[in-house]
C-alpha cells in the first residue's frame, strides 16, 4: 500500500551527530519503499547557501544528508523539500544533489483521496510580530542576493550570530506568542479550501480537530528531532499516524 511520509524540524548540524544518525537510519529503513517523503522545512540547523555542499570547505552534514536522500530517491521515493525558517537559502543546487524537488510554502497536494495543505508553519505564528518582520526581509530576493555574495565563512558567522540573537529573543517571549494563531489557521483553511493541514515549526506534535465555516477540519503538527527521538507523520490507506524513531 502506498505510503506518504512527512517530517520537519530535524535541525541537523555537526553539533548533533546522533540526530544525523537517526535521520540516516530513517531514510534507509523507515522511509524505504515510501511513495513520497515531504520535508517541511528546517532540515538543517542553518543553511547558508548551496555551496555548503562543495568540498573542501562545505558542510559534511549537508553532504551526508544529500547522500541519504539520493539513495532514497534512486530507489523510487519522490523527495520533496520545503523551506523552513532555518534553511530558507536552500536552492536548486541542493535539490539536484539529493534528486529532490523544491516545493513552495504553502502547497496543496493530493493525499489519500483528498487535498492537504502543507506548510512549514511559521507563517501561522502571526502573533510573533518581530519574527514576521524578519521573515519578510530575509525572504526577499534583494537580501538573499547580497547575503549569498558574501564568502562562505562570513555567511556562517552571520548565521551564528543570528541564531544566538534568536535564542535570546525566544527566551523573552511567552510561549503562546510563538505558537500558531487560531485566526491564521482558520484563514489558511478557508483560503486554500482544504480540510487537512500538515505543518511543523512549533515543535508541538499533535492532531487538532476544528470546524471552519461548518466544515470538519484537522491539523497535524509534526514532531521535531531534538533530544533522543525523531518522528514523522505517515499517511497510508486512508489513515494518518504520528510515528517515532
């Protein structure tokens, strides 16, 4: 029976080798034979440009992930990649390196006889005004062109400082500010005319039921890969289930 898998928020980096090992095992074993794997953002802790794949100075974690995804794609699994708030500089070079395809955020895809709305999830967190302002700037073509023109080492240092600033900002914000806004969720269901939504970003895995304009809807939130676990959402035979590594 065809299976479609969804993961997000792996935040892979050299500082977290256990998470990389779990992902490689997942790609080799749990994802083997799946019809499609959707990676809904934040595959990496940071991605400063596709030259992270280039030897000798590139990121070995990025190369290891590309190898694992290439093997999966070569065996027949469609690999779909969506930007997150940490890897929004991932471009066609990385997609080609892992035989995957970049998909826009948001995307509506056919799934188990219906349609599903796929997002990273950060656009639903509209109460975090500071982050939304930064997102608008960092996703602009002008900002990205200037940033990507800098040397790789300089880009890494800028990203390191941005992550530190982000961690400090998160500590100062109430938890509810960084979760999804109920109105934004309802508007996304309404705008895209779907009954099912799948996203990550908030690190609060769950299935939520709600009613929008008289229609029963469900929202799946994907698990992150911090700590000793990872996880994914599996859709097969009309059933949806959150799985753990």
